[in-house]
C-alpha cells in the first residue's frame, strides 16, 4: 500500500512553467499525485515535465499547452481532465507577473490592462471552468497566489495591487460557492478555495547566485509547494475562504 499522501489525487497546475510551478510539480509528484501541467509555451512545458520526471522517477505528470485567455479552451480542458481521470481534486493558479511605476501619477493604464488579462482573467477562467469538478470531488482544492500588495498597496503599484485584490475577491466568491454547493452528508463543504499571500518568491538558484543576500520576507518556492501540497491535510470547512500568510502581515 502506498504511503504517499496525495496518491489518487488529480491536480491541475496553471502557470506551471514558472519558478513556483517547477517546485509545485515536483512536490505534488513526489507525494503521488497525478499532475497536469498547463502552460502557453510547449518548449518550456516539456522542460519542466522532463525536470519533474528526472527529480521524481515514476512520476505521473503530463502537460497541456493551453491559452488561459480562451474561456472555451479552458472549459474544454477541465471537462477533458474530469472525463479522462474520473475526477479533478485540485487546481492551482500560479500565473503571475508584475508591472508598476515609480509614482502613482506615472501609473499606466496599459499596465493594468496587461495585469488584468494575465492575473485576473486567467484566474476567472480556471475557477469557472473547474468549479463544478471540484464540487464533485471528494476533496476539491483551489488555490491562488496573492501578494502583500493587495493588502497594503504602494503608490507605484496601483495596477498590481488592484489586480491581486480583484483576484482575491473572485476567489472568495468561489469559496462561498463551495459553502452553498456542498455534497457532504454532514452539511460541511468538501471543497475549499484558499489564498496564499506572499511578498515575493525566492528560488534555490537565486540564493546560489547571491549567497550574501537575505531576501527578507521572501517565500522559498519549496515552502510554497509544501503549503499547497498540504492543503488536503486540513478540513475543507477550516480552509475554505482563508488567507494563508507565508510572510509577515
């Protein structure tokens, strides 16, 4: 019998080719999950899958080149995964990006447009597409990565802070849907949506390149991956709608 905690779980990771994605794929695969990595660049997707398989021999990881800005494509992807595997138990939205300015007056609306598409719209599409499957799962989990900027905006970071705040509000609405569409006999939600809050991420490569740097308040990608993999350790009713702070408030 397998002792891997995520054995049998099917987890989709959007934005899998970034620094966070690489760490999360490895951790999920090591814990026994079937992982589907999504990205827009086929070459980078192949690289991250090859790296995961090399790090975790025998891992069940596959990739999907997908345009997260195309709602029909995302819905078709969600339907296909549930049909293929019988269930989808987790969706992690790791699509990121930052744009800002030196002052508030210098804020550019085209920065907002870019962040709205990349950060907000992609989250809207993944959450809408996968919500029904997560409700049907015995233990559905949805998670997004937010930032301290959403809670303490800076003058030059208006567009970024607003995008993250909008994404948080959308995710909290999803969490409320899980409360109302529960399928458990005791009336408690079986699915949960959570918001992980960071200041910024730091990778092992960054620490190697700058061994003298302290990276104050930064979250290691491995710690982020540990938190995401641990979402199934907590009851959905306790986790749903929560902010999980991985840096000082």
